[in-house]
C-alpha cells in the first residue's frame, strides 16, 4: 500500500477517533515457537505511528526482535463493529524510566488515579522496551460504507458487478 493511501485511511474521522481512543490495541505477532499471538496493549498515537511499551523481559520483546512484522487492531464494542486494521514493522528500543506516552496510553483518566498509577509504574519499571510501529498498510471498517474485502466481493456479485 502506498504511504499516501495509508495516510488517507488514517485521516478519516472514524480512524482518528480510534487512533486516539484509550481502549487497548490488539497487537498480533508471531511468537518464537512460530505460533500466532494477540495481546491487548496500551498505545499512544503520535501522529505518525504507534508507541507501545512493555517490560524488557516480556516474551513479545524476544519474538519481535526475531520477527518484527506486526498487525494492530483498534476497535469498538457494539453494533455495527468499527475497526481500524494496521500492519507494520516494529522497531524496538530501551528507554530509562517510565515514559509519559506509556502513562498517556495506560493510566486511568482521573488525575488522582493517574498519579497513583504513575507512582506504581515508576516503582516497578527502571526501564521499558519501546515498541514503535509506523503503519505500512491500513484499512478502516465501519460495516456501513466500508466492509472486509470478502464481503465487498459478495455484495458486488449479488449486485451484478461480478
């Protein structure tokens, strides 16, 4: 997918709402044993890519070092489903302490709860692994104007287009 096409998808109002949602992303990757994994993870959208953070010893860190290709899903509850699907390559790095982006992505929204969460996180993590993903492919599904490709094909065939 061309970068301009990815930017166009990510600039749509529904995509922007999902990108800035406090709901966890679902990060899909291939584990070291070759089997698929999907884990919920807090995400911070910086306008160009996703920032996620984890413990340096987390199994996903070793897996992403070996195979950095990932998929992310941001979605809503309810009907019709709304989902932003993204693919990219994870870039890993170590950061000292607890980054503000981690707190933005993971801490409770209230000021008092955020302060307590931040204190606990700072007591727990001396350093964190930063997972940065720049979208290389994106699709927005709202099940009203955009559908999964298989449903688009079925609808086109039904309507005489295929």
